[in-house]
C-alpha cells in the first residue's frame, strides 16, 4: 500500500504535513508551541527520528503513520522504538487522543496501537486490527460506545502503563502513583508553575522539582498530624519515600510536561475522590 493509497483510505481532508514533502516535522511543530524537541528526546533516541511520514488529525484525535518497505527487513524493536518516539513528541505537542501505526509499503501488514498510554510494543499491539480503516472508523473506536470489557480495565494498570511509557521502573510505578494521589487529595498544585527561588537553599527550582518538593512537604505534614508516629519513625518513612521513590533517577528525569500530564490523568481516573 503506497503513501497515496494510505492517505486516500484514512482521509486526505485530515492529513496534516508541515514540510514540502508532506512529512510532519516535530522539530517545527514543537517550536511553534514554544518547545524544544531535545527536551523530549531520551538518551537512546535517534536524532533522525524527527520526521513522521504521515499525520492525520481533527479536533480530538491524531493518527500517526510511519511506513516501512517490509517489516521483515527491519529489526522490529527498532521501528517500534521509532514510533514510540513520535508518540512521545505528539504528547508534548497536543493533548489529543492518539492512534499510532506502522504500515508496510511492499506488503499488507498493518500494526496498530491505541489506548490510554499508547505503549508501542508487541504486548500492546492491537492484533485484531489488520485492515486499514477510515479516520471516522478510527474515531469511533476511540470515542465510540465503550463496551463492558473495557469498562472493567483496572485503573491502576492504566496509570502504571503511563509511567512505563515514560521510562519509569516497574517497582516504582505503583508507589509513585499512590504517592501522587495522596498528595493530590491533600492539595497538591501542579498547573502553570514557574521556576521559583527555593527559600531553603537560595537556588532556583525548576517546575518539576517544585512538584516533587511540594509532594514531600505534603507527606511530611500528613505524618506530623499522626500523633502515633514518633519522630524517628516519621523520618524513616520520609527517607524511604524520598530515596527510593521521589529521588529515584527515573522519577527525577521526568520533565515538567510529563509530570503534569501524568498527574492530570491520575486526577481524572480518581476524580470521584477529589
């Protein structure tokens, strides 16, 4: 299936390119949003992973298409990693739902991913999706009637998958989700933060460090209210949360945008508690 056929099938009225060739440059797109792509590239990201082959969108859905001549000619992990990079850039660029796919040019295979976190690996691939559909059909899949099976998807699993897509170690995910939820319930602010002078050190705190510091302060306050917790025990609990969760490199390396998006989704998932 060639590029023209893909665009016609999904819908040329939805196709958006920002280069002369019709590709979508995330360098340019993020720049228009006042962002730098380097802030969203992981250490093992190929610098060539900046131009998505075909991008479709409307006011609530984005479809990302990367084409390959034949999947058998590529290391599957490598092309999945490339698509995951584009998903990460798209999350930084827009808040729309995402469908991501790899399509063969010299064959008939189509690999499709969508869901809460859009994790690009074999486990999360929608193996039943083997035929290319129109934009409207994909929109119905994402926003249409939710069946009972989807309704019972465990919320904690969804939240853990979000952190997985951001590179957070499996052992930390549940602890970090629970810590954030507790902080949210007790007044954590995370929106529209700006770098601020830390009165304790006299140094400038970045937005992501402000969030982590505020979470620590909230936890400390909660422990202080517990008269049954002696000072030593309190210090021990805070030390464990700080050293093993909040100060861990995986958490410390999350950008402000990543933290803000994750916390916003946590709040949405557990909206009835807040």
